[in-house]
């Protein structure tokens, strides 16, 4: 988790530098970098749901938090992004299966 937090702090700095105050990495509209990182945002939010821990913390990464909200609010993204709760349920199932397989070994 420490490495994830450090990576998010670096990503926060990169976003602030690249976006220059605009809502997305690409400026006013979602661009390639937003789409790439947005796919990881789904997993990050699902992990938060699954583990019950905040990974994107507004006090540490305020710009990324705002970006994530803007990203998920975009009409195009809303139509294609999977439901976070369903992804979290899938992660739970994977963990149960992994623990079951490990206990049989």
C-alpha cells in the first residue's frame, strides 16, 4: 500500500504539471492519457470498495480526486465504465478462490 500511495503522489504531481489547471490530462476534454489512467481508476475505486480503505485521499491527492470525479461524470465514460460494486464483488470472488487454492496446496 505504501508503494501505491507513493505512486499516486507522483501521479498527482504529474497531473498538476500536465493539465495546467484543466480538468483532464488532455486539457478541456478527455484524451488518451485520461482513458488509459481511467481504466486503472475503476480498479482503484473497486479496491477501495473491496478493502474499505481510501486510496485516493482528497487531502493528499486533491487534483486526482477531482479528475476522477470529472472522468466518471463524463457522459461517454458513464456509458462504458463497469459498475464499481460489481468489480469489487469480482475481486472478492478472486480472493476467495485464491485462498481456497492456496489452502489445498
